C-alpha cells in the first residue's frame, strides 16, 4: 500500500503519475531518497513535476555494452555481417584507439542513454596481447568524465582467449589492478571445450582473488558443439559463486536439442546464474552461414524465464562493425527481445519490460532500487500507462531523475499543418 505518513519536508514532488500496476500515485523526494509514495495528494513543495498520467518507473539499466567501439563505423564495414569478421576488423584497429577518441564517443553514448532513462551501464573492455591496457585507460577516463550522469561498471574482457595466451592472462590480472570491477571471459573463443574449461578456471581464479563478480560472453555462436554455459554453471556451484555470475548471449542454446537445453538450464538455475540476452545483435550476426529455416540465434529466453532464471536484456553494440543500428534505448531492446522470444502474452510483455529494470537490478545487486519509500530517487517518467504501451510506443517524452535531481526532460510534439476545409 502507498505510504500515507508524509514527511515534514520534501524538495521534489512528482504529481499525477502511475505505478507499474497502473494505479495513480504521487512520489515525494528528499535529499535524493524517495520519502513518500501516495495514492492521494502530497503536500506542496518548492519543485514539482506533473507526470501527466505517465508511469513513474525506476530508471533503466544497460547491463551489456562495449563503450570503446561504439560508433566505429566509417571505413570499418563488416561485409559478411558475421561475428568472426567483426572481431577481425576490430582487432586491426583497437590498438590505435586514443583515450580522447574513446571519451568523446562514449560521451554521445552516455548522454543518449541517460536521456532515454538509463542510469547504470556495464561495459566490457577488451583486455588482450594487442591492446594490453590501452583501451581500459580510455574507458576508465570516460567513466570518470561522465560519473555525474551515470554509474559505469567495467568488465575485463579477454576476447582473444586465455587458455593458450599467457600474455592475456597477465593483462587480466593487471586490469583488475587498474580499474576493472568485474572479471569477464569468452570461453567459446577458445579452440576446444577443454580450453574453454581452462578459460573459465582462470577467470574464477582472478575473481576469487579480488572477490568480484563474473560476467562472461558465453556460447555466442550457432554451433551446437559449444556448451560452455554448462561448464560455467558447474564451476559456479563448485566455487560457491552462486548469484555472482552472469552469462551473456548464450546463442548456442538455440541450436541445442531440447534434452540438452533442459539439462543445462536446470544447472543454470541451480547455479543462480543471470542470463543476458542480446537479441538485436545476435539476431543480426547469427545464422549467417545457415540455410532455411534459419535459426533465431538468441538464448532460449522463454524457457529460461519459465525455469525461474533471471533474464536481462542488453544493447551490446551501437553502430559499429558488430551492429549497424541501435538507439541506446532499453525499451527498443526489450521490444526486439519480445519479438524474437515470442513474448506476447501480457505477463510475458511485463517480463520483457522488467528485463532492463528489476531483473537487471537484481543482477547488479541494487538494494535501493524501485519506487518505494527508502529507495534512491533514480527514476524515469514515461509517457505510458502500462508495459505494453511502454514497449509498443517507446514514448519519446521522458523525464530522468538521478539521486533526486532532474537530469533531462525530452518532449516531442506533433504539429498538424493541414486544415479541414
């Protein structure tokens, strides 16, 4: 029930809003914290916002992105459209990326994301024998430059392998000493499943040493040979890292047989692994070598949800060699996910809407997330009343509030220029 014991003072009140369930609410904020949520009128204060009947939602979370190569497009076109060519193109230019360039391109990404309502972003940073720590320096500088707008976590990402790459292993250790928050991985990038197991083992050794979470690219391929997700689940249970491990992409499960998929999903649930689906990118990259019928190339989202696995969605890339599109809008990503995962019933649409919200907050471990008394006032006001309206319309009109302070207001207006005779 909404709180009716109003505080004596509030520095911001949001009026005429709606809750996730569609009920009328007003929200009071003091010193960056929500101090009142009421279905009746709150006392007047110095700053007030009229939500105009729109939803007052907790702000969005972008949980899987690559800041350093966003908007690397001109002259770097992926002719085949495959993941393999994208990685090859990027490997040729990553060493030449400057700190200034990364900070500048990241600024566009961050400002666009924030204006759309995103206040947290997790970025994978290439750590390997080519770039060494040069990319990390650029992304760390971007994190510092825009920390007044958004919270950014950095993941040490060994895209070019670990099992047979001792220099990359050393760079991973150094990355954790130089600003990375999580340990990443890409075990399916190794040559064999045995090497994938060693890749995962190395990542856990590093994570345990620094007592940090793990967030890996897993089985980003439509080759059913790869099932490193199973190895990841087993290692998570073995080390007691349940709830602290995230598996991104997980495309190969779309090519597994049903029996194998059910077995591994059960292990993922037991390991309490969070799964991030990157539906826009993977539906573009996967299946390039397949005839018809073509695989969808994404994780088995519906089956994961039905099993009780925490599923999150992520943008991944923005107009680069991996993906030519993107708006840095979690509502677009959730909508595409709903299409590709056949999430069309009302409760499934709600689940898709929650992927960049409550599901992501659970993955991040954000205890003060939501529209409740005592939660941090990190909010987005949407010109929508329900989940289906939010996804269908992707309304441009949004007000974004971080720690009780209004960061941005976006207003779009249609002007009719024709008059009835």
